[in-house]
């Protein structure tokens, strides 16, 4: 990684892409970002993310869709690719499956085909997801267990992950797929639970809770995810690795105990019916991450949530 000349980040205006970009730029890397600024959530938030990256002269931005960008220009001079561009979110994926297929599967396929022809030797890191596992009771989730996605979004993330593996086994592309588990922290997407909870608290509104709150999630702080990304080119080619936070918690516990402590405010809850596609529990087995990336999550739930709360307060003022 230290010898890397120029890193390409797809989805660089997004939550994780911009956080990774900032870390690499701060370390002196040259970064080319591509993003088509989809309207899945506020473009203002994406522009604010980009504005931070644009402070660095070594950042170059391409506002284009991976489905129609000129790949030769995009990949010129690049020696490491982080492929994070995607249409995220479980709930919307029921109604707009074609959009998910386009951004998650077709865009990945086009990128991989171009890499195979133009620069088959550069490492490619794909942002996969815990959603590939589905609603399984086999906990903690191991990379070797059967994947059975529970939402159309999960189906597209698994299809793209399989494409990445195909290009590794058939054409020798140097790939690593990282399965992120519910990422949180500053710049989190506004459709994600913590962002919604904290914004409701800030605006003194009831916090929306889908279902009975007994569902649990393995929450992963953004700087831990970024660290795993930075280390991932050292993993064996073709690997698939969980990136969890080691902070599994039920939403009920979070709302009753952690949120009041972090925000120092009273929390009112509004219960909303459970959403199709939401799984009961997630928890990452981190053995592979520890073995191949020497990865251990560093930031716990309270500490990370406090950072997100401070960011929410700044961002909405
Ligand atoms: N946030 C999480 O908790 C989480 C968990 C598991 C996996 N992931 C994966 O991590 C990646 C980043 O997630 P995020 O939360 O930062 O999402 P995000 O929506 O904030 O970022 C994704 C970015 O990709 C861009 N994009 C989408 N399709 C594109 C295309 N065809 N061409 C160019 N740009 C395109 C979007 O405009 C967006 O800015 C995604 O692949 C997502 O599936 C995220």
C-alpha cells in the first residue's frame, strides 16, 4: 500500500467512500474518486463529503456513472481500486429492484470487465455486506457459511461479490471482498437507524423504532471500517472477510440505555411495524479479519455514537 501511486475510490461522495478517501489523502496518497451523486439521499450531504476531499490538491473527482464512464480514462494510472459505489438500503430495494441491479450488479460487472482487460494486476477491494448472510440463526456469521440474503438489496450485493470472486478465479484478478456490518459514525447515511435516532432526538421528536426493538446488530465504527480497507490489499487474493465492530446490541437497549447517556436527553419512542427484509440479528465472526488483516475493532458503541451525535449536532445547525 505504501508504494501506491494513485487509488481509485468508487462511491467517493458517500459515507464510507469519503471517509476512506480522507484517510488516504491525509496519508499523502493521490486519490481519484468517481460518484454519480445518486438521489437515494440528500445530494447536499454528498457534496459536503466531497468538499472535504476537494481541499486536497491530490484529489481528483469524476462525476460520472460507472455504467457509462469511459473506463480507459477512469483507470489510467491507478494501482489500487476500492469499489464502494452502490445503491444501499434494504427497504427501498423491494420497489426499485432495477435501480439496485443497475448500480450494484451491472456497474460492478462493467468495472471488473474493464480491469481484466486494462489492468489485471492491480488489487481490487469490494465493499460487500453482512446482508449477504440473510436471516440466519447461525451466529456469529462465518464467511464459509451458506449465504441466503433476506432482501433484494442483499441479493444484489451477493451477486456482485460472486462476480468479484469469478474474476479472481477465472482471470486472476487480485480481489478482496470485505463484508461490512452496520457501519456508523460521522457522515452516516440519513436512512440508517443511528442517523434517524439522533436527528429525532436533536429535533425533540419521537425516535422511530421498527418492530419490538429486540433485533440486534453488530455495529462497526467508521474508522475501524476504514482501517480494514487500508489493510485489505495485504489479504490473500480471492478472500472474503467480515468486518464487524464487536459491539452487538439490541435496538431496545440502545434506545433505553445508551442513547440517553450519549445525548443527555430524554428519549421518546414511536413504534413502527417491522419492515420486510430486516433480519433479526447480525454478528461477525472476526477470525479471518484477525488472521489476514490483523484487524481488531477499536471504537466501542458509546464512544462512536458520541462522535456521531457531535457530528449530527454540527451538520444540522
Ligand atoms: N453503510 C453500511 O453500513 C454498509 C454496510 C454494508 C455494506 N455497505 C456497502 O458499502 C458501500 C458504501 O456504503 P455507504 O453507506 O457509504 O453508501 P453511500 O450511499 O453513502 O455511498 C455510495 C455512493 O455510491 C454512489 N454510486 C451509486 N451508484 C453509482 C454508480 N453507478 N456510479 C457511480 N457512483 C455510484 C452514490 O451516489 C453514493 O454516493 C456500498 O457498497 C454498500 O453496499 C455499507
